[in-house]
């Protein structure tokens, strides 16, 4: 099929997979790698799921994928070389620019805040936060061993932990890829939905003391929640989004056997004992424990540092008003 015939087919059927590949081949032979790459990619997208691809197209699609990946590598290498020559260093240059480069090169995709309950406009789209805005982190991390000792005491009673995702009698099931009522992801609460769990908190005085200077997000019936979050060997927490973007979630890893990974948006990190981080849980996130042992972290929520004291008070008033309209009935809430 010559190029005129290919163009006629594409004019009539813009998603014709074979014609897209032939057009890509023509551009590749002409030395136009960027245009060829775009047509190979269009063919791969038009082909749909692998199980639906006609058998006779499989070899051509495999070749299209190979060519697209080759051109993508060459383009990435060219761009990084050009930027290095202009002073860019992936190890020391702006991390935000580094992320933008990965997105431009197709190595990462864009993830934005998608809270399931309440959205506060104008807040930055940050997956993991730098430590600077949280001067209390160092003091918290110094208490890791003391907190870990209290966790060990709690873990002597496995029944103290309850499944993190639990069915509500007056709400439709909130299934999360097999995690509903599943003890593989479970919690021991010191505070839950803005109220102290007195018996549990009394068992962990050093943990509570370690949090005394932390700007916990205090909203009646909602937050803070403070808990030991347990993920059993082999378990996977599926992708999900948190409720509100006016807070951040902090993790302090306590029991980490290795091969335990956390994703927020397009960034993957491994937990390490005593090394805390804060992240925006309204950006899609998920977790894996690929080890053969249990992983446990201390988890709690704090106000976002960008919110003024006035804004924190207004957000609190909003939720108090919502709850008052419900006649004082406790809302369905989870961290």
C-alpha cells in the first residue's frame, strides 16, 4: 500500500490500526522519528485490550510497540543530554522541574487532588511534602523506639486490631478490592474521628506524649485520628483517595520488614523505620507489603500548613454546621 492509499484509508477510518502502523513505517523510513512515534502510539491505543486484537495484527503491534519504545528512549536521552549541557542535574536541580520533565517525557502521568468529601480550592498539588514546614518531625522521630515498644505491647493481643475498612449497617457496602472487613489491613486507634479512645491511649502514653506539639487537625466528629496501621504479609491496599484536602497524613514507620512500598500519585517510596513523611491523601495512593512479615506504621492527620488559622476555624465551623443539621448524629467518617 503506497502513502496515498494509506492516507485515503485513514481519512475514512482514522483509527484503522494497520493503516496507522503503515503510516508510521513510512515516516520512520523518511527519518521523521517523532511523527513516526506518534503514529505507532496511536495504533497501539486504537488496538484496544490485547485479548481483543486480531491474531494477524499481533506481530505488527509488537513491532509498533518496540519502535515506539525505542523512539521514546532516544528522545528521553536527547532531552536529558541537552538539559545537562545547560546546567540541569537530576540529583541537585529542582525536584519540581524533574517531575515536570518526567511528565513531558511520558515517564509519569499527572495526578491531582480528588477528595471524596470536601475540596478546598487553591491548595498546591503536592504528593509528598518536604520536611521544612514541619519542624516537629525531628522530635517525633526521636521517639520511634519508645513508640515501637508500646506497639509491641499492643501486638501481644492480635484481637486489639480491627479491619480498617468495615461495613456500616446503615450504609451500602464500601468494597475496596477485597479489603472490606479484611484483617489484612487493620488498625488500633488511639484517637478515632476526633475523639480519644481512652482505653487504647492509656496503653500508649509515650506515643501520646510524642504527639503533644504536633498540629493535629482537630475537627469534632472528624479528626484527628491516630492509629497503628497494620498491613499483613502479602497484602495490597488498592488505589484510593482520601476525604478532604485540608489536612495531610503523616506516617511514622515502626515495624518495616522490607519490600514494603507506598505510592502517592506518580511517586513510589519504601518505608524505613523511624523516617516519617507527610503526603496528600486526596491524591490517588496505594500500598504493598511484599514481604513475609507484618508491617506497622503510626498514622495521624495534621492541618495543611498553607491554611491560615482563620481558614482552619472556618473549615471546622463548616463541618460542625453539617453535623448540627444531622441532629447531632455522628457522621460516617474515616481517616
